[in-house]
C-alpha cells in the first residue's frame, strides 16, 4: 500500500540538477574554480593537505564482531583485501588522501567500486574527480538516479547508476540531494587574497622598485610635457623591473627628492592579511590554525594539547562520516556481512609518543604488559638465553604493595603507604594487653613540620655563613674558611631540633608498644649525629666554593644561593634519618623492658624506599631484618651517618618497625 511519502513523490517528481562545483557560481572566486583555488591559494592548500594527510596516515582495519564484547581482525576477506589495495595504481594512503582532499575541496566525491580481474580481492575502487561530473539528474528529492561523467572536454559522457557508486558529501541546506563545498563560505576571504596578490604584483611591476614618489622644488623652472615623459621613461628603463640599475640608489638633479610613502589599503598589509586568511580558512574546515602555522603565543604545552585534540574534535567528525559511509554502503557491495565493519586505527598516532602509549596501556592493565624478550624484539635484539626473558616481571609495588600499576605513587609525600608484604595492617588501639593484632606497623618517617624546622636552621646558617665568607673572598685572602667554627656552630644549631624530632617520634612509638621512651639514652647519639651532619654539609659547601673559584668568573654568592635552595632536600634527609632512628630505638627499649605488645612477638624493621631513590636503595624496597640487625647495605636505618656517604647523603628512604606473631 503506497505511503504518504510515495504519493508525494508521484505528485512532485522534482527534477533536481546538481551542477558540478566546476560550474557552480557560489564557489567561484573571481572566475577561479575550487580546483584552481586549491592550486593557487597556499593557505587553502595547506589546510586541505593537512587534513588529508592526517587522516590518510591512519590505517583502515576490518573487524568481525563475535558477540557484544569480542571482535577479531579480518585480513583475508574481500573487504579487507580491497581496502588494503584499493586499485592497481594507488596505495591505501594515497586513496584515502585523494578521497579526503576531493571531499574538502568540492564538498562531494564519488567512489566507483568496479569488478577487476587483476586485483587480489576481485574489486577496484576508483575516485571519480568531482569536476568530471557534468550533472546528476534525479526524480527523487534526496538522491540522484544517476550521474553523468566526462573526463575531458569534448569527450564521451557516461551515465552511471547511482546505486553503483558511493558518494561522500556535505549537506546543502534546501537541497538534500546536493552538496556544498566549504570554499563557498570563503568567497570573501579568498577574493581579498586574490586581489591582494594582484595588487602586490602590480607594485613590483611598476616603474620603481621603491614604494615612493619623486618631487621637484616649486621654485624651479617647470618641465614641459616632453621633458616629464622623457624623465619617466628613462627612470623606468633604468630603475624599473629588469632595469640595469634596479635596486641601486638613483642620483637626482635640480633639487628633486625621493619621498617614501605607504598605502593604507588593507591589501598591502601583507602580514595581517595572511593571518586573517589563515584563520578564516582553518575555521571553515574546523581546524585550529596553530596546528599548521606557528603562533606567537604558542607554547609546548598548548601545542601538545592541540595535537591531542586534533583527532577528537577536529578530524573526528570526518573520520566518523567515512567509517559510516564505508560500513553502510561500500561493504554490502563487496559482499561483507552485517557483523563486518571498518575502523580507522587511531592508536597509530600514539606511536609518535612511546611514553604516553606505555602509560595508557600500563594503567589499563594495572601491571607490566610485555616480557623482556618482547621488548628486546622491539629493539631488534635477540631473546635472552634459556627462556630467561619469556616471563612478565611484576614489580614489588604491584605484586605485594597493593598498588594498581607500577607507575602509581603516593599522592602525599608525607603519607607514604610503604609495603605491607601481604600481611594485615592494624593501627595501634592503645590497649596495654591487646592480643588480637596480626601485625603492628610503626612508620619511621618525618612529617612536614619536622622537615621545615630543620630547613629553617639550615637556611639561617647558610645566610650567616655567606655574610662572613663572601667578603673575605672578595678581599683576596686565603683564610676565608674556618672549618672548626662552622662545624661547631652548625652542630649546635642542629642538635636541639634533632632531639625534638627524635623525642616526638620515639614517644609516639613507645605509646603504641605500651612502653616508656627514655630520651636520655638517645642524647649521645644525637649529639654525634648533629656533628657528623654539620661536618658533611660544610665540606660540601667548601668543595663547591673551591670549584667556583677555579672558574674564569667566580660567583660565591651564587654558590650560597644554591645551597639555600637545596636546604629543603638536606633537611628532609636529616629529619627522616632521625625519625627512623627514634622508632627503632623505641622498639629496642620496649623489647628490653618486656613491654606487653612485644612479648612473644617477632620484632623486625623494614626498609621503605623513598621517591626517586638511588638504584641500590630501590632494590632494598621491602627488605625486612631483625630489629637489632643491619640492612644489606650495612646501615641500621636509612640515612645513618656511618660507612659510605653515598649510602646516606640525600637519602629519603624510611623504615617501619613491624611486630608480628611468631
């Protein structure tokens, strides 16, 4: 039974003729067609080529759906082979680039799938240039019946049924079977550019190479018309375009002067007109102009963000249109079933940034996703012997640290979670006789207040030291450094602060263990620690001063400025070492006293690696030893001032006292 739509078609039967863009006055600019504008206007070509190349570099892949959540790559079907090799004269890249360029220039492009006896798939895809299309005639208001094509003037025209071609087109308001080129919105801008180019050429072809005029004094004898003509002719022949003296300075007589002038016409303002044209063309195609042309305000961060947005906001609509047209109209012609579809592989663009791609994959799977042999293959290296590289190595911070991926870190540097080694963590309840803990952990880590107190001492000391040392160096004396004085002063400044930090953390730990913390037992050690830290800090300062004085332009003030800037790092290492010492001392005292929470329990300490740790310390992460034993690097706790300075200087690792049932 005929529908209302069918009845309307029979009564209206409009004859719609879509004249090709080559003859469409709406997109002609000063008698230049869209093709000629693309050939001559550099800004238009830059945008069109940028879009075409950006999309064409994305491989088209064919997939087959197996249920809702699974899919498999199709490489052998007719559709896959056809898109892999569209024809015998174009690669996939060249075909897609031509398709997108034609679409962006004319607003429409036809692809003709034709059977082929030589193609691996049995089909060839041919792009029909839009300016070959003479017209499309139809009795249907939404689609043509056929298109008439002629490749050259005076040639034979061919009518192709519309059902045998695939049309990729823009939308034309009021003409649903037609199309509209983006160039039609650029008529004014491109007209100005064409006229501006003609104006500039006229300036260069004029009589003088200078944008100036020649004047004669008003009180000299006037020239006759013949004299004016002779002078103008001689000047143009000598200093005009191609003249023997072009580019040189003319010598004038009779008081004549050359007075430069500049036109106020917009067309002569080259820089501004170019910028205007670039922005207008880019806007018409939905592209950020800074992606193609460098901007004065562009930064690395903004360039990176713009590049990321390119395939989402800028090119996403065109890519989606191409995918849907291919899936809905081309694949059925090639015999593909409804479960087959194509996609542009956007992941190809991520290959330009290995770090971003690795971070995305690692966050997605929550752990390393490649074996060592797979990585070595990417680097063209042979696999490790005897299958050593065939397993995926999972870092401890994922395997037993409870983190989602190897890249996870604590959000707050003053609340580092440490390693729980698969055991249950319990916060101290304060009970003297609690028997229910599976494991008790006490963190030995300084807090922000501790670090800032030590930093304030160092900052004040460096300023005082600079006021004394710099004048002596400037005076040319060799006795500018008094090691004994500086070591003594800094040690005296540091000791009370270190004692305060130790008492705070030691007493907190003792309370958790149900024991008392005897501060007097720690005084001697803390005094030695303050002296050792002071000596190390001053030796480093002196070494940097000596090195600076050996340069051609010494700047001792800069040396002290750098030391002040690093005071925070030095303070954090010192405060952290004292906090680690304090909780271990509290545990030792609790064991000696027989505190309830340690009786019958195993008391150990565990190394917790800090941020940006040196490799030797990173390897110790999670290492657990008895409370009175040394760690594998010979230290009792991180930052202990014994042994190799390389193991203690600047260390921001911490410890945790671990008390568990035997």
